[in-house]
C-alpha cells in the first residue's frame, strides 16, 4: 500500500496523463504528416501533366535520375522510401505514364507498379511512302522510326500479313488506332491488319471480284483514284475509266503514278519528259496497275471503286471551272476537246494572275 496521500497520487497522475496525451498528439501529428506525404500532392512540375517515358530495360537509378532532371517529384528521397517499401525498384514496367499535377506519391507508384499506361493514339490519314509511315509511327512509339523502317522493309516480317514492302500500304487503312507506347512493330501492324480484315467483309470481297479485282488490287486502284480527286461523286466514274482501260489493255496513263515515280508529290504540271521516267509505278510506260498503292486510300474511296458504275468512259480531265470535278469522254476526239477547254481556261487564269503581279 502506498504511503502517499491521495492528493499526492493525483498530483503524479495528472502530469503522466498530460504526457501520454502529448505523446499521443505527437504520434497522431507524425502519422498525419506521413499520411500527407504519402497521399498528398507530390508533384513539382508546373503544367497540368507530365508524360513519363520508361524505356524497356531502364533501371530504377535511371528512372530516379530522370524524375530529378525534370523536377517531377517534390521529394525524391521520400519517393524512394515509399518505392522501396512497395518493392517497386525490382518491378519496373516500361511504358508511357501520365502523371497528373498534384498526384500523390502513392498514386504515382501504384500506377507505375501496376503498369497502368496511358494509351497512345496513332492517327492514320494519308501516307504515300513507307518512309513517311515509318517516321510518323516512330514519333509515337518506343521502337522509333529506324525500328519501324527495318520491320517494314523486311518481307519475312510482313509475310504473316500477306503483303510485302510494295503492298504493305494496302493493309494500312486510315483510322485511329490505340496502343501502348512500348508496343513492338509486329503488334502495331497486327492491329492494323485486323482492322483491314474486318473491313474486307465477304460482301466487299464479292464486289471486288465482280470487277476483276482482289482486296490488294482494289486498294491499289483506290489509291490512284484518291490522288486524282477530292470530289467524292466523281471517284466511282474515275474508277470506271481505269477499269475500262484495264479491260481493253490500254495503259492507265494516270498522272499521280508519275508523281509517285518522281517522288515529287507537289508537282503541279507534268511534262512529256516526266512521262518517260523509268519506274514500275509509271503507268504511262507500263501496262496495268503499279506494284503497290501510291497512298493510303480512305474507305469511302474504296467503296467508290467497288461500286463504280458501268460506263464507256476512257478519258477524263478537270473541268474548266476550278470546281474539282472532271469531264468524262468515251472517245479521244471528245477528250481532246475537253482537254483544250481546260487548257484555255488555265491559260486565262494564269494571265489574270500575272496581271495582278504587275
């Protein structure tokens, strides 16, 4: 039994109670501070988001150096401390990650640890060359343009898609494709090929066959039509001209194939010397379709080829009104009249432009 009076025991208990309360308060404050550091805003960049690219094989030290160089995290040391406890340094996953402003350390590390990448959207519009395609894809993905170029110029790589380096663009249909940043070339093109196969339904294949075409040759023809005009209502008639020429054994004589052969896509006027360029793509010199497409045609142009009307047209030339439409002819005599009307109009337009410069 204590010899202390009751008042003495009370005097000792009160300081102890205050001490314990103070200790609890310090503990709660420390806990709150740690929680705030873990779950509170942790980014240091000024924009709305930061795109973090983790290359395949990147080490944690390299990642840490990148984050510090770009001043991404407020406290790299605290980031390291939490990362170590999540075993993240041994579980780095390559990819593109969008770190949003004011994300927490925990939020960032959970995203990185789980490999929750930000999708990359590849928009395919019109491409005329494999080099152009490789450059556009290379800007979007880890495998860069050199890696894409090596893949698309290797016929062994392309064999699973039923194409070679000449016909590859036939399976690259204008569309928006979504991938992850570290997707390899084979997977990039496999997705495009799946989209291409889905478009070529049995009905589309039947329509092509009725015109004496395959999916590949229909796409090659559509690429020429694509380069001939932007007037959708004329595309079917232009396709009919080329189909009629092929059926009669007449050379296509398509100006866009000459531009492709010369690799001068901005050429405004083609001269007689240009028509002699030696290339399998020059349809003034070689019969039939070129060995591959001269651009990536839209699905609307493909539809126009497959549903081209039955006509007797063998020629066409631009209308003399800058409308973008064409005049069609069945005889060469009629075509010469249309061509003269256009040339006369073009000469008048040039004279007007020249007079305005004076």
